[in-house]
């Protein structure tokens, strides 16, 4: 999800899109499927995205989903330019929803795609989590304003860190979404997951004989101290750590990324989930081969969702799938998401489907 993550107010929305059908008419006559580039302005930054409207009858109102990307400079399609990550995860999900008759909107968040750095071009270190949530809220507002959208069937689909964003979006937008699909979601505080991922890598190194048990324990303890110091607002010391771990911590806890990391790490996803509106239809996927969000960590999030009175498929454990909804070992190329993941999304979206 973020082992080498790049860091990367009120939202004022301006829509550069023409309506594709009028509302209030008796449904009659087909309207062809459309895919349109859209743009809207958030806090002085032009944000760009893609709106897909399935084939439908004129005057018909459709369910709609905002698609939210994961961490780092991940664009509207779920890709990272120059990083060898061209999985098209969100683009593929949009296609699945289109087949069901669900409108979707996906967008290039800050530091990705056509949107780029926006207002933070002069100093990327100033960005915080709230800027990304404001941007996503504005995208949701654009989506709800579309003439073909059923306001009672607005939803949010978030992948990876985007799953945590989806929980925050659900809390801040109006109307609140009827459903959330949390696909391999960030399910704990940011730095807790970083610690967990690193500990697992250290243990693997011990198991394969490339690192001593004492060295692994020392690195784990030093990293934990660095995280504790960062959270307490104290200077962070990464001396004595293995080079890869020191580089990771320096990237996350100092310099450009520090403000974002601090505001992201302050969010406890289970606590946010506990405040969801009762009746919200929720899907949570967790691949058994996902090292970023292993099944061992998902329990508190799922328990909070249950306590909040959410409905829907709930947790779907996907055997053998990785963080990108592919079978483990799949190259980072243009591979479709696995059938089991598609089936889980379709099951969640069933009440919103207008066609099969």
C-alpha cells in the first residue's frame, strides 16, 4: 500500500460538463453509454477526472459511485506513472459498475495525472490529509449534481488508503452515501501498518538466514521508538537502522511527507467506521496474500462496522489475492482483477444494478 509512498478549506466546485439527459421525464428511448472528461476546482486547484454513464433510458435515474485511489501519486485509473504500476484497478472497477448500470466518477488526486501538484507546486510539504478529503468531497458533489444520478443511491468505492478516505468522505458529505466498498482498505493507523509491514519483512529475513534475530529485534525496537518520537513531536533518530528502513522512515517522518503522515496517522479507521450511519451497505475485501492489509488486522474495522449497524456483504476474504486484487505473483502490468474480486463487487452493488 505505501512502503515507498510519495507525499505527495472549503471546496468550490465548478463543473465543466454538459448534462447528458434531462430529469423528470417519463423514461422513454435509449441513451447511449458515455465516457466524458470532467474538471472541477478545489481550493484553487483544477482537478480532472472521468465520468462514465452507462446506457439507460432517457429520464431514468441511476445509482452512482465515486472511485477513490490508494496512496501515493495514484491517478484516476489506479496507476502510478513511472513506477511500473499500470494495473488499471479503478478503471477496471468502473467497467464492472458500468456493466451493472451504475454511473462512476474517478479523478486524478493531488500529485497524479493531469491534476498534478496544483496549489502545492511551490511547497508540497504543506499538504495534509484534509486537502485530499476536500478534493474527494468536491468530486462527490460533482457526481451528485449529475442529472442522471439517483441521490438515494450514491456510493463510494475506495481502494487501499482510498478505503480509509471513503470512511471520512461518508462522514463529511451530504447526502451521506448509501453504500461503501472498501477494497483492501487501510484498517489501522498509518504508522501502525508501516511498523507491521516492516516487522514482517524483518522476520522473513531472519527466516531465510539473511539477518540475525538480534539485528531484527534491534531494528524493530528502534523503528518503534522513532514512530513514538514522531507522534510525540520529538526529533526522530533513524541511526543504526538498516538502510532500507532508515530511508523509509526518513521519507515518511521528515521533510516533504511529514505533515501528511502526521495527519494520516492521526486517523483510526475503526473509530471512524463506528460513526457510519446505520443501514449503510458495506463491502470489505481482504486478500489472504495481501501483505499490506493481512487478515490478522481487519477484525477491529469489521467489528466497528457491525456495531454501527451497517448492512451488506460485509467482509469477504479473497483466497490467494494480493493488495491489487490479483492472484499473488501477478506482474504489475495490465492484468484484470481476479474473478473473486469482481464477484464481491457485484454482490455489493446488486441493489444498485439496473442491468445484469
